C-alpha cells in the first residue's frame, strides 16, 4: 500500500487540524442541512459571535466553508470537497481495518514473537 | 443528516489532531506495510530518534499505534480502528460531495440570491 503522490500533504494537514475540534465539526453538521449566517450558526451553539467567528475562519481557511462575498449577511456554506479527499486518504487503510490483522490479539502475538527471536521481516 | 450520538467526540478530536501532520501520516503509511521498531521508523524519515519518538507518542495516545509491551525492541504496529471511525464520520458527508450542490457555482448562486432578497430557508 502506498500513499498516492497526488495528495496535497499541507492541505490535508490543514483539513485534519480544522476538524480536530468538536464545535467545528458541529458547525459543519449544521451547514450540511443548508447555508447559514454567522448569527444563525452562533444561536444553537450558545457561543459568542467572536468565538463562533474564530471557528468559522479556521474552517474557511481549510476550505471547508465558503462564504458569499457580496451578499448582505455573507452566509456560510459547507464545501465538502476536502472531506472527500480526507475520506480517500482514510479509505487506503480499509483493507487493514477489515483484515484479520485488525484483531489485536493476533497482531500483538506476532509482535511479541518477533521481539523474542529478534527476527526481522 | 445528523451526527450519530455514538461517536466519541473527544476521541475523534484526538484522532484528527494526530493526523494533522505529514510525518505522522507517513509513519502510519510505513506501518501499514508491517510493524517496525522506532529505529526502523527513524531511518527512512531522516529524523532524530527523539523527534520520531515524539511523533510516535502522539500516534500512540490517539490509539493509532500500539506497541508490544514485553518485546525487546517494543516494535510499533498500526491500529487502524480509529481510522475506521474517522472514515465513518467523513462518509456522512458523501451525499453532499456527490450531490449537485458540490458544484460551487450553483451553491454560490443560491447564496447570493438569498443575500439579495434577505430570504431565509
């Protein structure tokens, strides 16, 4: 298994960093139901506008949110494209989590055997 | 679309944070080919042992790496289970990135229309 070279590693790091926060993931879940203004987003989350704006900026920089430039309320919309890239990245590991080696007992047994014999594959 | 309540939000945040680094993702890619000692991991990455150890600790805390406790070299092995959870999380958004709304032209047009009329859905 190899990582495809086409993946933009910096962009992927930014996507992962943006998603490493429960509030930001909740904002995306809300936007999956439709575009929303910052005010609309702040309401259900019981957060101050500056706090929610900060989270939105992180999501915007990561390309997960796009905002209308000329509309009066500059509503936020979900851009799911980076999530598709993230999903492709994770799917590379599907054969591993679906294989029998996913059963940690077998895996650890193999590791401990290697440790005793000093054998290297 | 709703986020399943079964997801452990803190654990998911830790997984995302651990993956927000190209070196750590490269370590996982290397471990997908088989278990490796810290020395073996450090070699191809041209990193010092303390630097690689720090990355391994982050991955271990996030449950993405398990280490044999009693083996002489304490080899590292990939645990793909958190990647399966991450994939499930991302897959929720597949209908969005596959839908016509993924075409940003349509989406932005809709947003700008809303902005002009002040209409809210």
